């Protein structure tokens, strides 16, 4: 219904920001490029995924509109000099148009979507002030958004954990035995590429931690991907990796840092499986996956390819 709202919104913001940054020194434009390439564009994909999951769950929670963010935007516009104000108003126009699109599509206000649109807009406007203080403040805004994203993802994963518990009658530790299938035997495997990558090639099976076992399973699944893999198989592999991440989050739910790692993986593989599922619907599922040169960028963020 909404499509990929945040991805499209961030692209529009990036075009507007680039137009503005060309009026300033090159270094400032490079800072803006990094903000979008390294932080906002990846964040937009994840926000799109979370938003879609929330809508599928019939808006799981009621979120109040954050008046502080809107007040910060208004304050920034009011305090800017005339030249800066004209530039910031271009960003604010993109923000207002995106809010109008959401309201028109949903026929109502959605506080979750509107808050995130406002928060992203504020971060970009802060960065376009082109001072070290403002850039740092923009990065803090993005960091806050990333933290909110984790809270949102964690909420959805907790619901999945509840469902897994019900299926397994509360015995979530059974996931450990599911992962054990990735161990051929209990002996060390010095010639196993994935074990070498994890530096566990000399460990016996009973010496391998749950997290190492989880990463070993991930490595084996990812190793199935190459330029000849069909899109249908890619979707299945990323779906399996997301399922593994949800199960791992359940297994380590009493270890907050490990659970965060698993939830981050659940979100990452959810975004990837959704992307390739959409691709599957658009193309013949038996066609090999795109060009090898872009496979690495889209399939996994891992640069480890030994």
C-alpha cells in the first residue's frame, strides 16, 4: 500500500541536500554524501521494513506524535539567516510533501511514520548548517533514530519469541540442537572455510559456543550464494537466515548484548529477503542473480570472501 516510503523519501532529501551543498565548499558536500551513503540510506531500508511489519500487525502500538522534533525543526528555521533559511525550507518542503502523501494513502495520521519522517528531516537540516557542531548534532539525531529502530525491531522479535515458545512449549533451547546439524561431527575441522573464518577450526564440537554455532550456520548459508544462484533460492536462504536470527534471539534473550546482535541480524536479513522477494515477483525466479559485481553489495554486507 505504502510501498517503500522511507527509501523514496530519503532519495528526495538527498537530491535536495546535494543541490544545496553544491553552493558550499566541496568538503561540506562530502560530509553530506557520507551522511546519506553510510547512515541514512541503509537506515531508510530498515525503516521501510519495520513500517511494513507494523502495518501487517495492524499497528501494534499507539505512538504519540513527538512535538519536540517538530518544535526543533521550527526553531531551526526561525533562527537561520535568510540564505540558510531558503535552503532549509527546501528540505522542509520535502518533509511536508511526504507527510501529506502518507496521510492521503492511509486516510489518517500514523504517528510512527510521521515521527520518523520528522526525525530524518531534522537530522538532514542540522547537517546542512555546515558547522562541526551541527554535523555532530545531526549524527546524534541519526544515532537516536537507529536506537529507536532497534527498539521497534526488538518489539517485533519478542512477539516472534512468544510464538516460538508456544510452539516448543517454552523449550526454546531446542534451537541449539537445530543448529547442531551444521556440525558434521564433534572433531576439529582445519580445512573447513567457515570454521577457519570464525577461528574455531581446532575446537571440538562441545567447545563451540552457541554464538559461534550460530555464526557457523550463517556462514554455511551465505556460502551457498554466488552469481549463479537463482533469485528464488536467494529468497529462501535469506528467509532461513532471518528465521535463525529470530530463534537465536529467543535462545539468548537473557543476554542483552547477544540478543541485540541477533535482532540486528533479524532486521538485516528481513530487509534482504524482502528486497529479493520483490525482485522474484518482477523477474523469472530461475534467472541467475544479477551481475557478480553487484551481488556482493546487495546480498551481504560481509567483505570476507576467502
